[in-house]
């Protein structure tokens, strides 16, 4: 395993050095200011003001930094990725490199966690190797994820993925199938936790600014329904959404206003 990381590190350093010598790019700054509202106790509503900042540099070497802050709080680095591409092979290191399939609500889907990792992409295939604590020991691997996307199967985009946790020795499998039908985007996602022996699934539909979903598992096929509507006006985006848990009869509405720059 140490030899593998030595090779990956050498490739990343060499690729980044080559990129630095051949191309200089100007970082692009983007951001969003958002006002988010959600229901609190006693049928009251509470609000938060948030700021998201993105710093991106593209070229042979890529850098992606995502910062955030809330009213009265400090600016923090939420996600980061640094990578390069050498001979058609993309190599990136960061804390947002998981390749396991996901959906919208995800209340029932298995979602294997992955912290800092090294991701390698070759065409439609990707493998990510996660670290337990990369600041202490970069050879201590927590889990390995893989994914492969088939571009077109009878008009459907199909992605298969898997996660193997080296600590628990548990395997989680996942797959997604998506297709656009007359302006309506439909996606179905299913996951299977081998140790838990549990299938979970979610369906998502996107049409005219509306995203709706429903999910459940093999023991309770219909657990959550929800969605969100986004309306763009000028430079602002208005959102309204909700999730309804059918079992607990818990209704959780949300609303927001955001400005991008």
C-alpha cells in the first residue's frame, strides 16, 4: 500500500510541476449570499444568513476551494480539491472526492462517508482511496470507493458504484439510472448494505425548476416524500421546499433567497 501512495504522490507532484511550468491561470472567484428559513419549535420560523465563496483555477492543474461563513461566525474552508491530469489520467486529492452514487433527499439511502482521499479517474471510471487521518498517517486507509458510468444504455445513463470499509470490512453497493423524457429528468437510485442486508431506494424527478423525490427501503417502501421549487428572478433565486416523513407525520418546510456573484 505504501508503494501505491508513493507512486500516486510522485505522479501528482510531477504533473503539478509540469502544469505550473506550461500554463498560468487566473483564479476565478464566485460566491453566493443566502437567507435560509426553516420551521423551529412551536410552529415558529427561524432564519440564517450564509456566505459561500468558491476559488477555482483551471488548466492542466486544478484547484477548487469552497469557503463558507454564517452571520457572526468565522470563514471556514469546507471543501478543497487539488489535482492534475497526466496522459488522460486525472489524479486529485481533497476532502470531497467520494464517487458513491447519491440522490436528493437521501434519508434512506446508504451513504458511506469518505473524508480526505486520493481520486483517480480514467474515462468513465473512478476510484477514490480515503484516509482515516491523513494528517497523522497517509498510509492508513479507511475505505475504497469505485464507480463506473455507462453513457447510454437504451437511452439511460447508468452508474454503478461500491464502497469497501477496511475497518468494518463492510461493503455497500449502489447504482443509479437516469433519463430525460420530454424535458423531465428522471433518476432512480438504489443502495445495498451487505452487513445490514438492507436495500434502499429513491426516485427523483426534475421539471421546470421543481425537484421532487420519494424514498424508502425494503422494510418500508414509502417513507419520505419531498421537493423544492426554485424560481430565478434577476440575479436572485427564490426557493421553497419541504420534506414529509410518512411514518412520523413530520412536515419540515424550508424557504430561501440567494444571490450569486
